[in-house]
C-alpha cells in the first residue's frame, strides 16, 4: 500500500477584520457584499499576492500620491507667500532650503556659523538630503528637487511606520490602515521631518513589544535626537515597570535611549556648542506658537484688552500643567483595576504634551496617529478627530495668509474663527483622551482586549501580575510589594 503523509498544518493566525468588528465600517460594506465581501472565499486562508501588509503598503502609497497632488500648486508655481498659504501647500523644506543656507551647501551643526532650530538628527537629515540635490545655488528647480527628495524619503518612513504598527497590533493588523490612510499624514506629512521621529518611535515600540529592549531604547533615543517627543514614551514604560515590578524594562530601555541620544548629540555639542544650544535656547525664548492654547489666548486678550502672556509665564504654565497631567496619568496607571496597555499610556502622555505645549505646529497631529491606532482603534472616533484636525489645518493657513501678507479678503478668515478652530482641535483631542481613560478604567470597553489579548505592545510587561496597585476606594485592598513580601515570608 502507498504510504500517505498527513497534511502539513500551518500555524493559523486569527485576524480581527475591521469590516466585521468595527460598527462604523460594517455599515459601509453593503456595496461590496457585506462584511465578507463578494469575492471572499470562506475556508481559504492563502491570500495570494495581496497579503495584509502588501495591501497596507499600497494604501500608504496611494495616500502619499494624494498628499503630493494636494501640493501641486506649490510644485508648479513655487512656494511663495501668500499663495502657499491659501493653497494649503506650505512646507518647511523649501523655506529652510532657501533661508538656512542648505541650498548654498551649508550643513546644519557642521558648517561653522550655521544655526538650526531643530534637534541634531533632524539637522543631519536636512543637510544630507540637500547634498542629494543636483546643481548649485538656490533655484526653483533645486527647491522642487529638494522637496521631492524629502517627500520620497518620508513615504519610505511612512511605510515603515505602517508595517511596524501592523506587526505591533498582532491579530489587529488591519488597525494600521488608520496610519496608512490618515488624513492628518496626507495633509501634514511633508511639512517638516517629523515623520522621521514618528517612524523611529514606531520601530522602538515594535522592538519593545518583542522584548528587544536595547534596540527599542536605541530607536527611541534616535527619535528623541530627531524630535523631543519620543522620550515621553519612556514615561509610560516607567509606570508599567512600577506596576509590575519589572524594573529592568525601564532601566535597559532608558539606558539604551540615553546612550543613543548622547552618541548623536555629544560630538556636536563638543565641536559646535553654540550651534547645539541654539535649538534649546530658541525653544525656551520663543513666544507662543501658532495654534497653541497660549497663542489663542493672546489673540483673544489682544482683542479684548486683557493682559497677554509673556514667554516666561507661558513656559511656567505649560510645564506645570504638563506635570499635573502626568501625575494624573500616573495615578490612573497605578490605580486602574487592570494594568493599562503601553499604547494607552503613551497616547495620553503625548496628547497631554500637545495640549499644554506652547507650540502646536500643524504637523504635530501625526505624532498621535500611530499611538491612537494602537490605543483605541475605533474608526468613528478616529475620523471625527481627523475631521476637526482637517478644519484646523485649513483655518491656520487662511489665518497665516492674512497676517503675513494681508492677502485677498475673500481667502481670509477673521481671528475668532481661527481661535474657534484651535478650540475644536483641543476638544477633539481631549475627547480621545477621555475615551482612552474610560477604556483603561473599564477594560470591557477596550476593543483590543476583547479578542483575548493582554498588551500586544507590552513586551516584558505583557501577562505579568501586579506588584503595585493602589485601590482608591478600599486602600486595604491595594497590592503593595511589601505586603506580598510579608505574605511570602
């Protein structure tokens, strides 16, 4: 008799399909034959060429093309004021190429006498991409080439961010579609180099979720050397380390992050101390930036005759409010009935920083998008938030067009409408924070944990019992390390 071999069994991964699990998306599936679609084949698990990750890459490329098409006015007519504001195609790339010496061969932090108002690694990216532009001098052709080179590299970083988010989400791989199709990234991804910091943080969190703590720290440190906000995620790691007693998680990650940040910054600080300090001095001395709550207050104060806030007062108020928010987040992390997930705490900390900071540049919205896709992947809330951010996006450029050039009145908006757009942006972000807080306090509302997962991004903290939990209602029921030690003895 012919010997038969049993069929080989592949490891099956049960994915969460948004068209079936998300109430909003489920309502929009009738045109394609319901949640499963017309061409679905139940029981067939081989996706062929169109795997989830490949579809996400295609979606990201499509979104990037839309973003470039929205910049068509500036790409054809140049980045000139006020047209670049009214066409909502402003970008820092052409501005810095013209006005920071990049087009004339200056390299930030390396060329003597140059000053750059961003962290070191971002300066290196700006200088390195300028070297890729053919020709010499500042011309319209070279400016366009500089923009296109940076836009292409940002697409590559965007794809990396999407893939890292998808792999961190595990069974909820499709949640990364929020990052791939985010209107905020389509509109703001090519304003500045912030996407590099977003990508480095995503890689850091991905490595952390795989318990590769040294690599996680290196990527977080490099992200902090590009834009300061990635360091805030270490606050979430610290809170989880305190709750679980796994202190090694924060020590190794923070140590590697500090080493990577110092490796980038120390040589520059030693060779060019004035140039290195310029970013920090500029940040401290600058007045309230556009779209921050402090800037909105000063606009209203100027109209009503109130006392405006000076940079020193804003620095103090912003720092105190952020510290207060972090204390409240810390209390939530240590008092919640169940240990919060890393992405939830990271989202709350970064969102608190955005709402209290004295600067809110339009591209800051992309900081929160991957974190929200991991913290609360609900499409309804995501799209509502992005709608308000898009309205703010339009309002800030219309307002800038007015204040910088006194442009055509039909394209301008009055100050109260701009302030209202800032207020709506803050309310929408605050609403997301409230929803994440509710998910933490009552995990039955957490859609990630409904599918048998604990903390996909938690790394060394996933599935670990509490060593420290404060019960605010019944202090005697709190979990404390010394009580456990006494019980073990």
